[in-house]
C-alpha cells in the first residue's frame, strides 16, 4: 500500500462513526471499576493472615482473611484483564493491546508470571511509551511504586509473605491497571469532545483524531496543508478582516451622516428659501399731509416686525427640513439593520450546511462581522433617534418664535391705535375747552386754509385753524413754504436749515432704507448658498475619505500578510 493510500485509509478511519469506540470506552470504564474493587479487597485483606496454596496473595489456593473469612483465589485476581483490552478507540476497528493478568497474561516485572515470559511487562511499557502514551506508562510506574511501598509497610508489620505478594500483584497488574486508567481518562476526554454542543460532527471527528491517534495532529496538519485547507483558512481570515474594515467604515459613515445630513438639509432649504424670497421694502410714502405722515409712522412700526416674521418663517421651514432629513437618516439606519438581521438568519441556515473547513470558517466570520455591524448600527440608531427628537424640538421652537412675531405685530398695531386714540383725545379736549362760536370759527378757518392756502387767509384764520387741527395745519404750511421762492433761495443761503424739499428728502431716505434691506437679503442669500455648497462638498468628501481609508486599511492587511510570509 502506498503512503497516499495509507493516508486516505487513515482519513476514512478518522471520519468513521465513533459509536464502536464509545461502546468500547464504556465497557473499559465499567471493568476498570471492577478492577479497582478487586484491588481494594486485596488491600483490606492486609489486616489478616495469609494462607492457602502458595503462601502468598499471588498463589492459586484460597487465602484466609481472618476468622471465618476466605478471599477468592488470586491466580486471576483481576479477571477483566484475562482478555484483550481495546486502548485505541478512533476508527472503525479498535486496535487491541493484548496483555492480561492471570493465565496467559503478563508476568510481574522481571519474572515470569502464569506462563508469561520474563520481562514482558517491561517490553509492553516500552511499546506504550513508543506509542506516545506517556500517561499510561506513568500510571504503571505509580502502581508499581504503590505496590512496593505497601509491601515494605506489610513487611515492617511482620507480614513478609503478604508484602511479597503485594509487590508481586502490583508488578503483575501494573500494565493492565495502567491501561484501564488510561482508557478511563481517554473516555473522559472523549466525552468532553463528544458532548461539546458547540462542535459539529466533522469537528468532533477531527478533534478525536488529533487526541487519540498517534501523531494525529502532525498527520492532520500535513493533510490540511496538502489539501489547501490551511491556505483556504488564511484567505478566509484575510477576507474577514477586510470585510470588517468595510463594515466599520459603513458604521462610521452612517454615524457621520446621521448628524451631517440634517444640517446639510437645513442649509439647502435656507438657500432655496432665500433664493426665492423678495425683500420687504418700505416703499414711497406721501408724507406731505398729516394722513400720509400717520401712515408712514404706522408703516415704520410694522415694517421691522414683517421682516422678522418672514425670517422666522424661513427658519421654521429650515427646521422642518432638518427634522425630515433626520427622520430619513433614521429610516436608512433601520433599513440597514433589517438587512443585517435577514443576512444573519440566512447565514445561520447556511452554517448548518458546513460541518467543518474553510466554508464554515467563512460563514462564521460573516456571522461575526454581521453581529459587529449590527451592534455598531445599534449605536448609530440611538444617535439618529436622538437627532429626530432634537430636530423636532428645534422645529417646534422655530414655529413658536414665528408665532411670537405675529403676537408682537398685533401688539404694535394696538400701540398705533393707542397713539391715534391719544391724539384724538387731545383734539377732543381742545375742542371741549372752547366755546361754540370759537369752535365754529376754527372749523371755518381750516376750510378756508385748505381751499385758498396760507397766502389768502389772515393770521387770525391760521391761529383758529391751528387751535383745532395743529398737525393738519402744520403739513399745509410745510408744503406751501417748501414751494416758495424764498425756500429755494434759502437752500443756498442756509443749507443747514433748508437742505431741500422735505418730501423729496424723505423719499430719498426711504429709498436708502430699502436699498439696505435688499443688500441685507442679498448677503443672507449669498451666505446660505455658500453654506449649502460647502455642505455638499463636505458630504461628498466625507464619503470619499471614508472609502479611501477603508481601502487603505484593506491594502495594509494584505501587505502585512505578505510581510509575514516574507519573514518566514
């Protein structure tokens, strides 16, 4: 048979059903217990006198154990070893080691025993040691040592024949008892492997081969190397580390985007809203009349609030966009977790199809990678849920702020009405303090002033009109005076006092204020656009950077493997 054929036969034996070995170990354990009981009976008998044929414990005749007690003949004191003992249990057929105590068995150390040639025990121990069963050889040495010590103790107590019998029995039974103890130990080790619920049948067979077949570990390693099993494991381990790096990168990217994308959504929403926004302008007002002045005053009171309201509404819309984006990120994370859970279930089913080998190793690696990514995504999920909560709170606060601007607008309108009421009350008190004829004179004087102008009414009419309507008369006089030739002359003579037509100057001032408003909106719009563009660049850069880092880590893993190969 060629070496390759022997190797194939050995592999077939290793992967065979170990049921026969189990039954052999169970039988050995039971018989070892019987042997221990027999030895105990011999030791208990040391308290009485010996007798019978042969005058020793090793004789063939019955021996006295004290008054009224007789021990069985010791020619076969350990009957279990009267037949072959299976000691190598792996494979379809146990390998017998023939060595018995009793008729036809091994003799004592260095002497013939019941027909066995001298030195049989020593030769058998040598074979055991050569087989690598050092533990069994150790047990035999201990048993012989115990027998010698017990024999010395018996002789010191005056039982010379008993001492010699004990030594003879220990020498005769050392190898069989050692084999029984070794088999019992092997049974325990086999049981540990057989009852390991975390191992498959193939894995148990491989473990039994390494444990019980001489040079099994070396043989198995050689076979694994020839078959490519080791190389496949190495490739599976490298691929697993690289996939783990990719999974870690995915978790990092997801954790980054959970916080970044809602912020980018806010920038984008703000840029879009400002891009379509129109400035709220003051516009031109006719302030040459008292009513025009009142309208301008009311407009100036409400204008800042209208602008603030528009800004608050934009920020509320931005907060809404951020909240929606945060919810979208949460859904992405939860969808990924669902994919991983489905993948885990699929891998668990696939694992059952692989008993051992690189295929099972790959599936186990993928299961571990999936669990690690699930745990990482679980942390990202908590972060995403917190982001949704916080963005919802921010949206609610932005909506409240926008609503509060509306409240202040109502308050400003009420304040304007209060001012109008105060002015009306002042006029009413003025009229109330006049007599009827004076009130009539004042009303008629105001009509003449409005009809004919200040040039055609006397000072008495001006005074009477001013007494009942000071703001209206003041605007009439202002408009008339600005149109006189003297006003134009005084613009050159006294520019500090006569800078120009008051109404024209007011219109220019309003235009400047509107220009400032436009400029402010343009600056906000440009800042929003820049922020949106920078955010988009950042998002793309983060994704690219994480991919680059992952690819670099994978290449480094591959290079480290090559370095390790080169160093060996």
